[in-house]
C-alpha cells in the first residue's frame, strides 16, 4: 500500500565524519549512550539504522559474542532490506577520552574492523562520540584526546537542524504520552458515552466455548441445532454487543465491529493526527476489544479492508472468539490452535513496510492522552506493537509497562509484552542464537 501522505525524504549532505555525527540523531530518531549505531547505505543514501547495546566490557568472551551478533546483523539486515553499500558505525560512549586514557572502546573497534574485513565488509566510517570529544578510528592522525565536540555542533548539518527546530528525544524518553488538550479529551469522553459498553464487565461475561483448535466452534446451519455450545455461543455474542444489541450506525448487528474496525483503521492511516473526537472514540473502543484490536493490527500491516475479507472467508465467529495467547505459560503443555500472539509471531518478522507506520507513533500517543485512563491499556498495547514493528523495542517495553501500571492483568498488554520481548528483526539476523538476542534494542 503506497502512502501518498508520506513526506518527501529530506536530503542531507554529509561532507565528513562531523557532519555524519550531527545527522545521526535524526537518522536514528533518538540519541543514546553506551550504544553501537549501525547505519546501512544503498549507494550514497542512508538505509536502515540499528542500535545495539555495547557489551558490559571489552573482555574477550563478551566482545566475541557481541561481534558475532553485529556481523550477522549487518549481513542479514543488508540482505533483507537491499542495502548494498558499506555501513557506517558509531560507538556512542558514556565514558570519555580523559577517563579512558585515549579513545573509548578502541580495542573493541579494532576487533570489529578486523571481523568485518573477514566478512568482506569495509565500513565507510567507524567512529566514536563521547562526552568530551569524538574521533574516527579509521583516521591514523586522529588526536589521542579526541576532536572537540564543537566541530559537530558547528557543522552545517547541525546548524540546519537548529534552524528547523528539530528536536530529537533520548532513547529513554521514547514512547511517552503528551499532555492532552482538555477540550479534546472532554469531547472524546462524550463520544465514548454515546455508545454501549465496549465489553460487558468481567463478572457478566460469558466466555466463548472453544474447540480443540482454540477457536469457537461454528454454529450449525441446521435450524434445529440447539446444542449447549451453540446456546453459549449465542449468549456470548449477545452480551458482547452490549445492552442495545448493536452499535450505532451498525450495518451488521451480528458483527458490527468488523466494518467499524476497517473504518477506524482507514481513518488512522489517512489522518491519524486529525481524527475527530468521534473517530478517536471508535479507535479506543476497537483497541479495547481483542478481536478488533487484532483487526486493527492486520489492517495497518496489510490494508484496512483485508481483515474483514478474511473474516468473510473464514467465518466471523472464529475471529470473535480468538484466544489472545495460548502460550502465556511456557511450562504448560502445548495447546493446539491459534491465537493473536501466534498469528503475529508468524507474520510480523516478514513485514518490511515500516516507513508507513512511523507517523502513527506520535498520532497514537496523542490519542492515548485523550483516552480515559481505564481504557488506555488497549491503546498502549496497540501503540507498543507499532513501536516494536518499527524497530524500537525500548519504547515498546515502556508502553507495555504503562499499560500494566493501569491494569496489571490486562491480557492484550501482557501478550504484547511477551511478543515484543524479542526484537522483531531477530529472525532476520540469527535464528539459532539466544545469546545474541539480549544485545538488541
């Protein structure tokens, strides 16, 4: 799906390492210390940027594990994304030149350079920025005490960013929620009050019956079929639709959430920053309802109409009763069937159109700010998934934590926390090394 609302990419010309270091925060989307940044290139244009935690020390065993991961990351991520040129690599150190007695992480940088040369990769840059200076490890004439940081601050790239008023957050600040506009928040609350309850209270819920597959059994097409499972299924459907039996403006009272979810997804993708209070209320409702939460995710990944088409083909009842997570307890025997987590775990690593979703991060943060607190966990779960699929595991984890602070037993938030505990790109990089996973962020 082409995003005709996406802005044209801004071209930044870097004439040296100082310019590149000035551009790095905007390339990565944040700043972070104690990190290794890898920026891939296609020709002269930048491609994906990856941040990895630096190892705890330069001790050989820890460094070897780290170098293995970085080597795999560059080769596999380059193959998946089509980035074909040599990468630029930056060590962002919280330890300065003075404290290190020279360039920080120098031994690790040298070992990394040798490892990449064995892989047939010659980095276009391998440099370091610290609190008291910067250096290119590839420059044999670089001063031992580093070059002054003012060379970065005074570069044309940095000056242009200041003129634009560009503000780049720290890694730890990603995933935050702004202060809401009081008038907007009140309008959203009013719009939410115009619909029946999103789901019946837990005490009144009738759990949908499940077959061995984990999905609710389909009702018999025979008019005379009135088995207990069918009666329970009908009771669950009636209660899930609320006391009035249907949503306002519903075209299909039986499964009104399906077309509504497509409308919400379409509006969010086309103008997430400009959602009306009424559409924001619909988004909140759909994010609070596990089946439509899944449909929002599938619609964002594919196209808004796709989940509804799938439901018509497979039967809406199967999706209405889908389990959230059949693997929540890793010590329990495997349960056959499928769940939201199993579905997303299978398809998310194959998703490669992350650029379409980047703009949703700020839009969803603004909508969360307008959401009444009890209904925020579902919105946080949706936003955390967006941050994760776009490559920021740290921001995703922060939003899961905020959801669980409101409701420690929120099933969607707990599921997203388990799903996003592994970086989405890990499957691209290495499928057989659990040790490598802990380095990625």
